[in-house]
């Protein structure tokens, strides 16, 4: 048996030759990019790549080598494309990133819409972001809020997008893609749930509790101590509090913020009933205008990829290659396409960054569809 050091020495010698050949190949990539820029041809040529992978893998001596060669050259061609995208940087900004850049959002006299009624967490998020807002109004559903922007009745909408313990608000991910409005800010609100009831009511009186589905989920440990209570989902925690007041029944309770008790004249039967003291909800500020603040540091996008092996990996590789920090990815099913998904990604960056432009250029060419949701 040969010594390990001898085998490794031979591998090192081969690797050095591979590096030299690889760099020579990358140099030729420059010429390819120049030709494609001049002729207006796309970087990705799926048919050529498929034919080349088939031809190269056909030279393999075994089935294992065949798959290995396919994987190796798929990566080599992927790197080659990314280098071409870098060389195309002089072609101007990527389609979809032509946002109007502003120093700050124009909030003076803004008409801001939120879902729910007075006392809703969305209203708290709105006040935290905009301050006192005389032009604020509320609607029944999140879709109604998006419609208000579309109709021109509102300048901004405040939408919950995720909770630290209960997860995403999936409907609002779908609405972002459907309406094509733009994210211009975000606001995180600490969630503090309390059990609210009519004055004079006590815990033994309660037989049913109302709240938003996520609030019920966030208080499941407390609710499991009262398994005989009926749990009824409503559109909003503040709506639940308002219902308890309007129904006037001592057996009803609502899960909502303690401040809501003051608004509706209810009694706090028990405070801090959510099981996580670090519970918080992130809200998005959206608008119909294609704008972003100049010091924006986060980008949200949405894309669809071909329903084939490795397509998501190839899309995400653009973040890795350009050293971009991706801090969130979510998937949502595509309507009328069984088991196909749309992906929502948040990552750090600004449209003016060359790395961001390189990544978005690659995604624009190599995904089936790409939406730029905002830079904020």
C-alpha cells in the first residue's frame, strides 16, 4: 500500500494543474461576456449547458464518475456565469431596481391604513413608526388595506409579516406579491397579551375566549390550563376586545394588549399570558410608490424557479458568491400549480452596492420570475 503522503502529493500536483486550467477558463469567460454584451445575448444558455454536461459526462468511465463530472462542471459553468454578470455591471442597473431614492419618507400628513380597530397591535406599530398620525384609518382585512393603497385612499399600509413564536403571516406574503406594492420600512413591536373581560367578571366565569389565531397560539400554555374554554378566532386582538364589550356577557374574554383594556373599559383578569417573554411581531410599512431611502440596508425579493432538481440551490448560490447575508427565506405555494412554490428572501444590502446588482442580475436571468419588493 502506498504512503498517504505520497498519494496526497500526487493529488496536490493535479490540483495545481486544475487551478491553472481553471484560471485560463475564467479568462476566456471575459471574452464570452464581451461578445454577449455586444450582441445582446443572455448569459444563461440552458440548451448549450445541458448538451455540454451530457457530452462531458459521457466521457466518464463509471456511473459514479458520470454524476461527479456533471456536478463539477455544473458548478464551473455556474461560476463562469457569475463572472459574466460581474463584467456586465456597466450595462446599467438591474431591471426592477430603478427606485426613486429619497432622504427620508414623507410622513407629514400621511394617510396610513391598518387592519383591525383602535387598540390593535397594527395601530401600535403605526404609531411607533409614524408617531401621532391624524390621517390614520382602519379597515376590516389586510386585503382591504392593500386595496386602499391601490385606490389611492392611503399613502402607506401597516401589515404584520411574522411573529417570533407563531411564525409568518402567510396571507400577507401572498398579498405582497399579488398587489406589487413596495416595502419602505419595518417596525417590531413587543407582544404582551393579557386576558380581558367585563368589569366584575372573574376567571371562574369565563367559558369562551376570543382573539386572533396567532394570539391564541402564543398563549397556548395558559389556555391549556383551561381546556373547557371555547377558543374562537377573530381577525384581530382588538376586534376581540371590542366584541366582549359589545356582547356584554361575563362569560366571554379576549386576549389582547393590556392597553386595549383601557380603550374599551375592560378588566385585566390575568396579565402576560403569552408563553414567551421575548414574543414580538415584525410589521412592514408598504406603499404604492416605487421609492427607497438612500441609507436602506435590507432588501426583500420574491422569485419562482423551474420545478427541477437544484433550481433553488442555483438561485441561492448568487448570494453566496457575492458575499451577501441572507437573513430570511420563506416559501408559499403558487396558485393553480400543484407542489410548486414561490420564495421570499430578505438579505442585507443596498441597490447601489455592486454585489447586490451582481446577485440580482443573476437571479433575474436564472429564475423563472423575479419581483423586487423593496429596499428599506
